[in-house]
C-alpha cells in the first residue's frame, strides 16, 4: 500500500502579505471606451475584484472552510495527488469520485459536500497540475492519464466499485474513468458536457436544442484562451505567475462566461479558486491541461456501456441526440437555474440530481 498522508491547507502569512503588496502595485492597462466585454474583461471589473481581493476577501475564512473537508496527498504515477475524502455516516454508501474542470479547483465541490456526504463516500481530487496536485513535472498528464490515476486512487482507498461525477474537463475525465474501468464504475453523472459540434447535422432538433448546440459556435468566438493554453501555455505562464491581477483577469473571463454571466458567481467563490492557484503557483501548470489533453478531444467511436446521466444547466451545449452517440444515457435532467459552474451556482439542484441518478441504479 502506497503512503497516504494527511494534509491541511496552511498558506504562510508571508504569501498573504506578498499578494496584497503585488495587488497594490498593479500597473493597469488602458482600454477602449465603451468596449465592454467585447475585447475581454473590462478594466473596471478587474479593478473592483482586485481591490476586494486585497482589502475585503478573507482567505483565512475560506481556508478554514476548506479544511473542514478531511484532505490527503499521495503519489500516483510519479505525481503528487491531493484529494478530500469525506466518509458518509452510512457504511453502505456508494463511493463517489467528483472531478472539477478549468479554471475551477476541488473547492467548487465544498458547496455540495454536505448534501452529498449523507449518501456517498466522497473522493474529491485536485487534477494533476492544479493547486496542491501541482505543478506537473513531466508531459502527458491529459484526460486518459488522469483517468488511470483516478482508478488507482480509488483502488488505493479500498473502493472496488464507485460512481463518478464531473463537469467541464471533469466530465471528460469522469467518462474516461468509466471507459478505463467499466466493471468498477456503477454510473457516470455529467454536467457542463460538450456533446455538440458546429459540423453536426441539426435536422430534427427542437429550436431549443438548436440554440443549445449553436452555443459551441458562439464559444469558439471567445475561445482564444483555449488555443493559447492548448499551444503555448508556457508563454502565458510567466504572466500568470508574476501578476495576481493578470491571473485574476485571465480566470475571471472564464468564470464570467466571457461576459455572458458576469454576476453568476459570488466574488468569494471566484477568488477562492484564483487564490488556490495563485498561492500554489500552479495557474500555468493548470493551463497545460489543454495541451496535454489534445489527443483526447476526439469522441469515442461508439457508446460506452456504463449507465450515464446528464444534468443540463443554462448555457450548456449538451444535446441528447449527440450525447447518446458516445454515452449509454439513462437519465436526463434540464434546469432553468444555474450555469456552467453548477456546483457553485446551483449546488442543491446538482446534488439532488446526482442523488436521483444513482438511486435509480441501485
């Protein structure tokens, strides 16, 4: 049995002081009058959140909140892996592996851990390269390699059979875990999952489905971040490592859905994610996930056998017809409230849907 060590988040005071000092000395760029979000994150949005990060946001309060989740580290395939492990009071509870996306962190699931922890043993890892699982030290940490590491992590914890859940990159990783270990994964629950592509035949779709599928083409208009992180992540990493305001702007663009939902997340939730990457110096390493996962973007040739459920929130581009081409879809829910970051924006709805999906499989 490989070592599993207890872990507690404890950012040194010197790092907190350094952050405030850097934020106070930010050299701000100019911007075009009236441009709004059309050229990227507006100056005032970053100034306002930066000021709150410096003078209002309490890292220690959120550090304590996250430390309420029992956390551990272990080494898998040469990489340190950090994870929270919340055991249910029910001894017969199904283990559930929760995987975040980019630019999120394991902190997103702290909002649903209380509800889900009643019915599941929760394992909430940080993706290699992110926060306390970073930085990665060698190339190759894409979706499939992470899936293999997750299967090993669950074995190491003594879980022979378990469920998986994830959104954004977490949806790709969760589905890959099921394909890696189909006999062990009881079910796959996904949100913020991309199933439609601009080349897909949209005949026969409802108007709502066409609009949802069309969201992929709209995303491509603001997807420069993905191109950069998928091709030149090291060039970007220098700015992310040196300027907290720069890192905040880069990630705020995504958290605000490129201006489409600028008020969708609380400032504290945004800053907790940004702070975790800043204090660990892993914003650049996290961005490498796009380049490392390039070989894994192509959808599988046929559906996997594992029962799969989808929770579709506003802004998602998920269309059932396309999902069924690569997944064994047995559960489908659509919500009027929430968004891409459902674990933060609609935690109760997401938790209830996860519970309903896995209850039906029992």
